[in-house]
């Protein structure tokens, strides 16, 4: 589809949207389970102002949210999607194909993926390679690729617990899973394994074993916390806010000797730190009431600063320069390139 055709389709969709008598009077948000707690708090404060209805937020996972967001323009499609990683090129292509040609990107803050277990469990420290060996479908042993043979942590390294490997993992549609793959699975994958995988190394290094030692836990991070609480031998990973909110139930393992902390996540010295995002459909601004005002609230200093209400629930604030870029994007409605 050429650019002119795409613009024309987008124009027709917007015209149909703005003239429809079925436009919503409430913001609809989908996407990341990691960004969900922050968006929910902002939405509640926004709704209490009395000027607009409280936005409706659905935790669909980053990938699922992008599919819904990029499906089209109009009241039947969400206005905003939360994301625990940046929008992918293929998602931009899908958006353009369906007339979603103007997208505002807001960097919410930073997050550290926490590899956690029950507070009653012994403290633990893992390297990225050890985590990769625990989860990978295939690993290198004596210079050869084999189906993952490790059943206990101590099978990987004698210094690790003599306990069965049990890890609750996010589903493939999750942005947290994407970030985990990028920051742990790819970086923890050994040079030998990458060499043996060849051209498909990046993809093969991220394949998760399917023999019962890694269990997909869905998009509900609260459920992961509950499962870890009931099973002290199990581990799972989720965003930093869930660690902060449940510190009486779960604690983080160290990764490469480093515990997740506000400072370590902000300066990226914590090995599994990443930015968080949400994306806004510009065509919906001025049609669905309150979107621009919601952007102003979310990116205000009272929400996003070091002393803001989002920091109190675990969001790691942006450095001042990055914050100013985000605030400007929200106020000026600056769009990103989808090419």
C-alpha cells in the first residue's frame, strides 16, 4: 500500500469516526500488564476530577494491546495502548495498513524486571547465563546443542539450590516476555550456543523449554505473586511495581549480584532495566473526550516526578532530560514515524 492510499483510507476512517453518533464519551485503554497499575492510578485520579469519566483499562498484554490498537480508527477501537517495550516495525505496518497513521509515543518511566520468589525462601543470586540455562529449550553441553537436561538448579551450577527448577513465565504476547528475551535470554545465551545456532541464534536463544519446568502464567502478574507465595521453591518474573506492592509476600533474587532498586533501574546498572511506554491515537483526540487532558495528567510532575504519586507505587522516574521530551510530546501531540 502506497503512502497516498494509506492517508486516504485514514482520512475516510476519521471522517466516518467524527461524524458517527456512536462515539464514546469514555477513554478506552488496553495493553501491558506492567503499565496497567500506573495507568489505573492515573485514570482514577483523572476520573475523580469530575470533568471526564474514568477511563476503562483492560490488561491484554503488550502484544495483544498493539493488535487492538492498530486494528483501526473509530469508537470501536481503543484510544491508547500501554506497552512494556517499544512498538515493533511490524506493528507500525499494521497500524498504517488500517489507517492509524498518527501515533503519539509517551515514555512513562523505567522499570526493572524482578525475578522473584516467596519471602520465606532463601535469598538467591543468578547470572544471566544461569537463568538462560534454566529456561532455554536447547542449551550447549560439551560443545553440542541438546534438549535442556537441567531438572534442578544445582544441575546448572553446584552453588545453586538443590531444588527443582520451577519458573512462572509471561506469555509470548507479553512485553515483559519480549524484554526478558532481549535482556536475559539473548544476553545469557552462551557464545558456543550462538555459534551452533548460527543465523537463527537470536530466535533460538529465546525459545523457552516446554517440558514442565517453565510454566506460562498468563498476563495477570497478581496471580504470579499468589502462586509464588504458595510455593516457596518457585520463581517468576514481573515488573518492579508488583515487587513494591507485594513486598510482604515476595522478594527479588539478585541478578549478576545486583538487586532491583529505584537508583539501579534509573541508571540501568540493574541488569534487567527497561523503559515503559504508552501510545495514543491522535485521530481520537478531540473526538473522544478527555484524551489530551489525560495525557497532561499522566505526564505531570505530580504524577511522574521523583516525588510523584506514580513513584510511590514503584515507577522509576525518567531523568530530567528524558522527562522533558515526554512532557513535550504530550503537550504538543508530537507523533512518531511509522515507516
